[in-house]
C-alpha cells in the first residue's frame, strides 16, 4: 500500500479529475467528466447546476445545457440527488427504475388510475408539464402537497416511463421514454456486479481516489458490495491503494498529474461536485463547509448562500452572494477569509485572481458591476469599498 503522491499532489489530482485545471470543451464532456451535475432550485444567483458548468467551461451559458439535453447528449434522473447524467450511462439508471417498477418505495404511494390518465394524455398530446393538468380538488396546501397529476408524473419519471425533455421556467416537461430516448442508447439493465463496477469507475475517474464509503455515498445497501469489488480489483492489479487517516483509498495505478496549477480563484457553490462530500473535503482540504440556507438567519455565520473560495489548491474563505437583477449588481454580502490566510497584508496574487473570478461570475449572472457589502478583513473593506465595473 505505498503512496506515490504527497498530500498536496492528491489535492491537485482531485482538482484535475474534477475538470478544474483544464477547461472542458462541452456540456456533454463536462457532465461525463464529473459523472453527474446536481440540479438545484435556489436562484438568488444563477442556479447551481449552471454554476458547476460555468466553473469548468470557458464562456458557458445556460442555453448550452438546454441544447445538450435537447440533443440527447445528457439526461435527467437521480444520482445521489436529482441530476444531469451522461446519456451513455442511461442503462445504469435502470437499476433504480426497475426497483420502483417492482414495488420499491419512492416519496409517496402511486395512484395507478391517475398515472394511466397522465400517460394517456402525454401519448396523445405530446410533452406536458404538471401545470398542464387541471387540479379539481381545491387549492394546494403546503409545498409538499403535490396535486395528483404532479405525483403521477414524478412516479412515471422515476419508474422510467417518462423522461424530462426540457424545462420551462424550471418546470419539468415530460415525454414518453419510448419517444424521447435516442435509439442508439443501450437500454439493457446492468447486473448488480456491473452496477457496482460502474459506481467505482465513475467515482475514481471523477475524484482520482476514494474509499468504499465515498464511492457508495447515499447509495443504500451498496457499501459492502463496493468494498468487495474494490478488493477484487486490487487483487487483479486493476487498482492500487494507500492508507490515510486509518482508511483505505483506491486509485488507478496509471493516474498521473499532468495539468499545471494556475494562480486562479474558483468560486464553488454548495452543490459543486468537489464540495458535496463534506467529510472528504474536511480531511483532504482542511475546509469545514456547511450550506446555511436551512439555518435560521440569526444563527448563520457566513450567509444564506455562501460560495467556497478556492485559491490554487487551498480553500481560503467564503463569500455570500446575491444577484440584484434590477440594478445589475452582484452583491458580495459577506466576504469571510479563513484565519491565517491574510498575515502581512493582502496578497496581490490572490486579489488579482479573486477580482477576475468575481468579474466572470458577475457577468455569468447577468450583472455589470459588483459590490462588497461586508468583509471580515479591514484591508478587503478598504480595497473594495466601491463598486467596480466588470
């Protein structure tokens, strides 16, 4: 179990495999590189799935994602959460779909009668969204009290009978899978062994190295199978491993660090693939990160929607952001640098990289200017006490 890389090299390998060190050329390539891009609805700034792609693609615009979905290069389904996935991985979504078709539980009990009616309307009329169905039982209650047609649409989607062909104002538009799925796609369900191997291969391609628990993250009942397959792959020489913090980490022996580390700042949202496993982030990057959207306002330390600030290979702080779309100003509502980052004044290399990242992020959000509202460092307050044009 020799370790061929230093801790810092492992960090850079993770960044390399995450597509951060070299620009990705297309949405399809980026989603394939990451294995999934999580979908999220929060829109105080541009939504998280678009931001993940912006962080890895030069000149990314949301319409590029819409185009990739329309062309059948990616599809929407469930990873550890709602996500966009490579269309080449479609067959591996069938494992969950078949479980649900065979009586597996989703969020609520299926209503076969409503599902049949919904399916028939889409067959006759073409793609539809939930708002295209009338609800005759009075006003909805709380947000989770979905009307029957919406529940039926989601059940049919999760079972694999429907696919999302596009979104309109973030609403899913569904069509029959038989019409929407590209004809050349392999739709043969994987065996348990194939699915386990798929999880391992995808995770290690995207993260460079990982433990059985990380690979099986939020996949119920699969950790043991993943651990067994990892051991078998290592015995065959397909994988190598090393020990860190009492855990066995696995990686491909051919792994190499080939992308240089630039003087760059990346602003990463709470659902970014690099951040999503918080324990791994804490262990390897020494960064203790939490989304505070669901924390009461008076208990928040860093702000409602704080982006992690990654400078080179170190997380140096957080910035709470909000796009004021009426004025075209990106508000940095709270900029917090980690203790010890700024010791003897502001680092000009950091400031230059940070300003570039903020300008690009502001433009990505349709803002012409940005403004620092609050910061935990006097030098930052003085340096950015005015609005700056992008």
